[in-house]
């Protein structure tokens, strides 16, 4: 009894660093995974250390963009709002198949990690361009010389986001207290690609994104 009570307390302490919209987590576990990925449901590591202070699961999959709700498209990934500079690790082991600057600004870098074993591509977006993984090669694609991404390897850091959140966005009070209207965040996208593409462009072919929360370990 005592042990179970203690473990409950430890659990709730661990979660106390999740703020704002993170409380909606349980209602954003919808969607499906392809048959081949079912066995990996809720098994992947989170790209941010879960002990990081003030993690805000701000933007969920397939809803209007949190920071741009007027945009006429659904959010293709998961936004984890954290402090700029927070270390990012890949949820999967694999190869860094592309890394490039964001089309909006050269100050942001996106890294694609592909696991041939899982047939899974994870895109870690909005990283600092002083990336740890590929500093010397950025921003040139280095397709022929893909870097291996190991377990626990830091692939980059969350970059300072390019703009403040517009006034129309109702930022939860506890989030506002910590981050104001800044929006430094990691954007994670996951795609099922069973056959390893031969060219970088093939990774970009129209594909249906997966809900990352179905793959990441359950909170
Ligand atoms: Zn996003």
C-alpha cells in the first residue's frame, strides 16, 4: 500500500513539469498506425528529456496550428514548447537522411532521421543552426554520407522561435508566466516509409503523417 502510494506521488511529481495544454494529452491519442508499426505503439523515447522543466505540449497533431490558427491546414506533428537551447534527441536510431534550413528563415534547422528497420522517418524541426550533430555540413544536404544517429545522441538544440505568439492566441496562464508570448519549440513529425527512399526528394513525396503521440511512450 505504502509502496503504491509512494509510486503515485513520484509519478505525479514527474508530471508536474508539464504545463498548459499538456493536460489535454489524453484526448489527443487518436489516429491509427500502420499494421507494421503497431508493435511499436507507445514505445519510442521522447525527443526531450521528460524531466525538463516546464514542458508544454502546445500543439497537437491534426488540429489547427497552435501558433497560426488561421492557416488553412492541419498541424502535421507535435509541438513541444520548452526553453531555447533544450537538447533534442531522436526518438529512433537510424540515419540522418537530411538536414536543412527552414524555408522561412536560415536560423532554423530541420533534421530527418530514418530507421530502415522500422520504416519510420522522424523529422525534428526548428533546431538551432549551430546544430551539434552536423555543424560542419549544415546547410548542405549530404546525402551520400549519412550520419548515423545513435541512442541518446543529441541531434541539436531547440532554436529561439522567429516570432511572438499573436494576441489572438489564448496562452494558458501558467504557460504565459514562464514563457510569455515566446514560442521556442520542437516540432516533431513522423512518417511511415517502408522502403528506404533512394533520393532525398523521395522523402518529401506526399505522405500521410502519423500522430507522434501514438509512437512516443505513454505519459
Ligand atoms: Zn509545429
